[in-house]
C-alpha cells in the first residue's frame, strides 16, 4: 500500500514537471525548424529561371550576361552538351542533373536575347517543340499505326516534308524561293555541326532514301581504298591531296559507324579518353622508376604502353563503363 501510495505520489509530483520540460524542449525544437516550404513544380521553377535570366540581362544586371549574343554563346552551347554526355557516363545523378541544368540555361539564355529583340520568346520555343512532337507522332497521338522504329522514321521524314510544303504555302513567294534553292533530301543538316555528327546525319538521310551499302563489307573495302589513296598522296607530298584523301577516309569511317549503328562522335570520345588514361598510366609507371617520361627512349615508351594496356585489362576495362551501347537509328531522329 505504501509503495503504491508513494508510487502514485511521486508520479503525481513528477508528471507535471516532465510535461512542462517536454513542452519547453518541443517549443525550442519547433522554433529552430525552418518553415515547411511548398514543393514547387517544374513549371514554377522554369518560370523562375526565365525571370532570373531576364534579371541578369536587365540594365542593372550582370555586365557579362548583358554583353552576350547568339554568336558569343555558340561555344558554350556545344560545351554544355558534351558535359552532359560526360556526366551521363559518370553514373553520378547529381552531376548529370546539374549539367542538364546548364544545358537548359543555354536555351533560356538564347530565348531571352530573342525576346529582347522582339523575335520570339521561350514560350514560343516550348510551344513549337510540343506541337511538333505531337504532329510527328501520329502513331501515338493520332490514328496512324507504326509496326517498328524503321516505320516511325519513314513516317517522320514524310511529315517533315509535308511541314516544309506547308511552310511554303503559308509564307508564299519567300518560302518558295528558299525551296527552289534548297530542295534536297539532305536539307536540314546543320553545317555548324561537328564534322563527325554532320557526316553521320548526311549518310543517315541518304540511307533512308535507299542510297546505302548492302553490307558492311563494302564499306570496309572502301576504307582500304581510301587508305591506299591517302598513302599515295603522302608519298607524293601533295598537301592538298592529302587533306582531301584524309577527309574521304574519315567520311568512310563515319559511314561505317552509322551502318554498324555506332555513334562515331561518342566512339571517338571514348577512344580519346582511353588514350589519355593509358598515357597517364605510362607517366605514372615511368615516375615509379624515377625517370621523366619525356626522357624514356622510344623502345621504353612502347614497353610502358604495353604495360599500361595490361594494367587496364587487369582492372577489367569492360566493367568500367567506358563504352556506350550501340545506338539504334531511331536515336537522333530529330
């Protein structure tokens, strides 16, 4: 009874104290907590980004941003695209998202410049691509059906041709004159593309029109032919001919990549990365022996190269994510 009494008594005395202390701690914790922020939608964030870029371009904005033009931003547009590819391969999602944001900023930046000049707005950019994607996917948004990716691509080219015809009818003589000057299946391949990407798109368009090799063996033979012609030009020390034949050889290589469904730009970037990786390993191995790489004799450099290759294979080159999967022709249809 006494224990029960004292138990109740102690409880009755301590409980209010505990409750008061708990309320005090809870109050302090809640006061330290940041107020809950409403999760903003992609559209809201996009509008904030557009407004931010407009602010940077305003009279009292950033001097550097205000000086930029479409021409001065060209390099950044290309660089950001490659940085996105690099981040994609890294497997780091945070980096991937960050670089995608940088690329998106370029679209907003160019659109802001055009807005200031009264030409178009970023809303026009979004509307155009949205309507185009709906229009060019009738097998998804309309009644047309497509059995496979190849049929999708054929329909895509037909729709693009119809769009060009529609533009001519809407804009009258001006568009007609443009069409007269440029009425080719190769129209639409930007000349400003890197050479490998331009070659890929040119040969892809020609292939869709039925101008293609029957098998890859024909292109391998073409490569051997171009190698021989380049060798002859080199032996003759004919600089102009060497440049021409080197171009033919590279074009044939791009065409082979397209035929084998390999993106030549990505393949070359991977080869560049592999060379740089092995070269740095050669430098490391040389330093381990206490010798500067530049001072190593040619035969020694060859041995270091083979050692670097063996080291890479030992690490499991294929498991390092250096290679990209083969690209189907459906990729890059735009």
